[in-house]
């Protein structure tokens, strides 16, 4: 059935299940390679209005639909493709189901699902340099101290160095941008100094064939590692498709870039899970320390102590966590799933409890915080959108109640690390210390539920004389060029 058939039959409030069925019908019998080529061309069009999550969902349904329909393949038209992208939005924004799975229909859960599908792809300017700083600058200096030599483990397990892997991934990414819609061979993705064999080893991590992709289309249950961290979209885990004839295609090149930088987490964690978690926890805390470096009245950060920023009346006490949510929590927005993730060992609730315990225990920082109101901040490395909103904070409060405690702080701020990065940039532009900016936020009721990065952007727009509003910290300057080339 064509897009014209459905266009007059689907209303603006179409359910996710109806949208999926319509997309499956439109894509039935479409030539897979031709359809993938069209998607890849649109993905690099500068004027394209289609988001990465839309493109990826059309890829998903194209591969799924082609497995269930016979007959001679036909061409996917641009009109059909554009219509399918609109249906993809209806799937993600469905109020009662996610890929056919019942989910809460509350506005908060719906906003959560939409945010965790759409927002990760809008942060390329931050997640690429951030990942390189953590994995190529900070973590290597800690590997022997922590007891996990992740570089050696990576080379032993995968047959190439981490730097070779990054360079090969970047070569494939740049080739895909320069040749939109065209498949590449291993030789096309071979940078200077690497062999075709190295490329094939890297692509074994980054790619899958159609059959393997289809095998990953079930709903994650939290026990199958192939769904971590990529929700219901395995295309994030395997952003390159292996085509017949030993050729490869990256339908959404931006997904490949995210996979070889931010997605390194998931190549490494299976090598030594406890060692890796320990290494990343320490490396991320040190990364936060680098963002705070040069701030007036900075204390702590060593010997298990939190970072503390303070001014005359406020002490901002900072704890870090790498991963606040698992696959189901991100995908469904179900308060039950979110509560399970937030309350797991070493999770957000534990970090809030750690902040509270620090306030009541003697330490070298006691004099720093004495007599000041306390603002606790928990910063996450992995996606933590809408963290300051009433749903997630309400779940944290409920979990603390179940443990018979309250955090007892003047204010609690939960944020993705992008919030601190934006505040650091705003601090540099405005000349105001981060402690003063956070004090300003918690003193204004209209900012209570606002994310830290949104608050920083609002302040930058309200005071344009403080500098540009890009809000990327100077820590990022030259990082991508240094590690990945121009």
C-alpha cells in the first residue's frame, strides 16, 4: 500500500501500533539496498529536516518488513520515505505503546520516551570531545592504578588497538559523508597505517548483516546485553550494515560517529565488567574535576570525597555516576522501571544518600560547608534527560522514603554532564563562578524543575553581552583534531 492510501486514513492522533502497521505496509516489497541508499543520502543532506531517530526507525522497519514479503522488489520513493518519517514520530510519541509494548500513558512518561529517543543525536559537539578526553586522555593514566588495562584488553580481544579502531571508524564515517548513499568496501575505510585486516576486525564490532539485525528486534528484558545501551533500536549498536558482496553501508553516519566515541563504553564493559566500571567511575569523576578546574573555592575530589564548590553562603556538593538508567527505563518511561534503575546499587539514590552521609560525617571539608546551605548535585555521564523534573525527583524522594531517610539538603539537582559543561562555559563567558550560578538557579522558583543546561542557555540568552551562546567549554578546544584529525 502506498503513502497516498494511508495519508487520508490516519488522523493526527494515530496510535503507535497503527503507525507501525502503516509503515510496514508501505515498506513491504521495497528493494532493501535501494531503500537504504535513499536513507543514507537523506541523512547527509544539509537541508534535510529528518532526525536521526526517524531515519533509524525507517531502517528498522525496512529490514523487518522485507523479511516477511516476497515478490519482485520495488523502489522506495522519496514521498513514501518522507511519510514514513512522519509515522516514525508517531511511533516514538505514542501515548500508550512503544513498538507494541504497553507503556504508561502519563504525560511525564511520554515526554521521557520522546526525550531519550530524540535528544542523544543532538549533542555531537559535546559527546565526541567528551568521550575522547575520557577514553584517550584521562582513563589511560588511571588504568594501572585501577587495575584494568583497557587498552591492552581491547587489543587482545579484538585484534587491533583502540587508536586504530577510532581511526578506522572515522575513515568510514568521513567516507560515508563524502559518498552519501553508496556502500563502501574495507579498502575504502582503510586509513594510512592500517591494513584491510584491521578494518575487517573493526567492522566486526560495528556492523551486522540483515539476519543479525532482525534477530535483535525483540523487546529488551534487561538481561540481554545486546540491547544495552540502545533501547529498542539495535541500529545504534551496529550502525553499519553488512551488504551482500562484502560491502558495507552506514545509513545514518551520525550514528557511526556516536558509536565509536560515546559507544566505546559497550565495547569495553564486557572485557572486565568490574574493572571497567571502577575505571570509568574514577575517570568520570576526574573529568568533572577538569571541568571545575580554575573555579574559585574548589575543594575535595580526592580520597573518596565529593567535589565541593562554595561561596559565602552556599556549598555545592557534587557526586558522579556513570549510568542512571538501563534499557527498559529509558525506553518505557515507566515509573516502576525508573525506580528499579534509580535505586540499584551504586545508582542515583545511593549517590544522594552518599551526599547526605557526607554532610553528617567528619571530614577535612567540614569547615568548608559549615554554616552554609547545601546544594547537592548528582552528575551522570550517560543520558539523564528531564532528571530535574518532578517525575524523576519524585521517584528519588519515594525511594529515600522507603529507606526511612530524606536528603536534608537545601536543594537537590540531578543532571547529565552536559549541564555542567554548559555551566562551565557560561561561567567562563560571564565571569560568574559556577557556585554563584547554581545558587541563582535554586533561589528562583521558576527554575526549580529546569535542567542545568537549559538554565545555562537561558542565562546566556538573557545576557548576550557575556559572550556567545554556544556554551561548549574551552576544555573541548582542539580535542577532536588532536585525536581524530580534521
